[in-house]
C-alpha cells in the first residue's frame, strides 16, 4: 500500500532535518570533543582546574554547545518523525520516544560541568577547602559528566535502530543508509557497555566504534542536505 505525498513537503522536511542534524553534529563535536580535549588533562586535577580558570569562556562555550546539541536533537527528531511516520507509525514513535528520553538525561548531565565551575568561582563558602581539594572536586564532577555521557550514549545508539529501519523501508532513501544507521546503533551500544563493564578497554573500543558511527550518521546528514528524498511515494508497512 502506498500513500502519495507532495514533492515539495517531503523534500523541504528532509532539508530541515539535514540542517538540524548538521547543527547537532557540530555542537556535539564542540561540546563533547573539542573543548574537553583543550582543557581536561586526565589524571591531573590541578592542570585541568588551571586550564578551566584560564579559559573559562571556552569551557562555558562547551557547556552551551552541549545544551544546544540537545535542543537541536529535539527539532531533528520532530522533522524526521514528520518525514517518516507514514512508513511505520510504531517505529517512528519509538524513534521519537528514545530521543525524548535521552535529551533530559543529557541536560541533567551538564549540571556536572556547571558544578565544576562552581568550585572554581572563588565563592566565600568554598574557602574551607584547600586549593588541591577544590581541584580534586572539580575532577570528580568532570569524571561524573563523562560517566553520564556514557549512559546517555546508550540512547544515542538506540534511537538509530528504529531510524535505520524506517530509512531502510521508506523507499525514498537508499537502503544502505538504513544499514549504516543500524550498524552505528550497535557500535554506540558496544562502546557504552565496554566502558561500563570493561573500562580499561573503553577508549580503544570507542575509537574503533567511532568509525562506523561517523560513517552512518555523516552519510545520512549529507543525503538529507544534498539529495533530500528520492521518490514521491512513502511505503507503508
């Protein structure tokens, strides 16, 4: 069974989704990768604290970028839901639900970064702590933020499974894009579970998993932005 749609609306929706996806990817890179790599020195609380105090604005930009990433995630999934709901309503609803569960977890996780700033702002009530103690507390909250990211990453993977199925079955995206998204889903999950169960291997597994994750999502972003939808019919299942 097929349901005809206009050519303009799906194409426009696909472009909008692509723009939100690209914005999400850029802000995620800034907040989760670029800023931490410039400021955080694993295992060195004092150097990390000094870096944050010297480049506080950059640290705050990282926090803001992470929050904007989550806001864009909401608008992205709404656009994708509009585009793909006729393919399979249940899968589209599951996709949106998983994103709407992930976003508040990520928002709450950002409080750990704000807490780290709190210990470095020189408030009078913190004078009872020695500088090294404050630096250690900063590192604790930064580590908690990292652990929170590992948890929310589970949902960043899970939502890609129904999304991938919808892309695969839609008929107006290449099926390979759906396969790549589903592969990315499992890579996110493997990475998260490795960090939780075998933390010593987390970094290496995460590095390997990042390749199919990036291929799957970047390919989807580019297709949405450049090609949009391939045909004018949505296949319902």
